């Protein structure tokens, strides 16, 4: 890793630490709409990855492994020398699994929301992107640049889903360091498959996927289950890659169940 970046994190609550790691092209706010899924006696740490939000980009290659190494080096300062849990969304799902493989001590549980399993897109089994309830009344009024991304990622075109997208996704996309994203995309790979090092992790795990996810799908995630014997695997209908934007209540319910199993 080159060019270490000072991390920014938004912190909610006090108590048992839960570190939440967002995906590519957004920032920590993309996961804050899930905050009420976690018990009050937890400290939710919403981190901005380098090149996102308020954390400066890494210099040098700035690839996926560099982000993973940075996260591994950063975690002790965020959670201290105590037990904690991880939540990873999309690219964050690959990063937290790689973190588990490199630093398993003190990690008691992990939740994966639409996680990247294989960084190589051509290797993924993905779903067909379909719109369950088209909303021409909404999409006809939106700026073209916003419409494209909203439609590309989402399945739920309701006004409520758009308001969630507008509040929790768009601010992070506007702050994203475009040059850093290009470098990341050019070196979007990990040095090794995390599960090869993990072997078996016995802590509580949640794997939550959208059935219409055309970015990472939902079938490759099922292949992770032998490594996580205490995992609950949930496939959410009428949901794409932004499963927590399309169907937030179902995702919150799955996270509440998982959080209740954490040994705090």
C-alpha cells in the first residue's frame, strides 16, 4: 500500500463496535439508512474509504488490494483492542472478507450486503436487471445523469426509493474522487481468495442479496456458505444491487436478526 490516508468516519452510538464499509463510487452515507437496524448498545462506525467522502485518496496504484491493506491497518485505531463486527456492502463485502482473512482476532461477526465475491466481472453469475414497477411519472422528471444511475442500479422506481437514493447515494457519488476510481478500476483485484485463508469462520454471518442484481448477482454468494456455517443467506425479491435502497425494511429485518446473534 502507498500513500496512507487519514480515515474519516461518522460514528453513531456507544458500545460494541460495528464497522460498516461501503461500496465503490459512494461514501459512508450509503449505509446510514440502515442505522436503526442495530441495537442501541452498539457503536456504529461508518467509514469513508480512500477516495470517497472525506477520506483522501491513496497515492500510487490505489487498487483493491491497496484499499484492503489500508482498511486492515486502519481498523485498530477505529475499534481498539476489543471484539467487533463488520458490515460490508458491494465492494465493501470483498474488503471485509479480506480483512477477516488477514486479521481474524477480535472479529465476532460479519454481515454482507450484495457483496462482491469475484472482483472479475466476467467470472460472476449475475441476474437479469428488471424493473418490477416502472414509474414513468418519476423518471421523466429527473435529470438524465441521475436517471441513468438510478435505473441502472435499482429495481424499485417508487418515489420513496428515489428519495432514499437522492438522500443516501447521490451525495457520495458527487464527492467521489474520479481519478482514484479509475485507478481502482484498473487494479480491481485481491492478491488471494479470502475464503482460502479464512477456511471456516464460526461467528454469525448474514448474506443479503437482491434477486435482480445484475452487478454481483445472488448465486455466487451462496457458494460462500460452506465457509460460514452459521450464516443466514437471504435473497430479496424485487431488489437489485442497491438492495437496501430497493427494499430497506427487509434488509433491516435481516440485519436485526444477525445483530441479535452477536456476542457483545
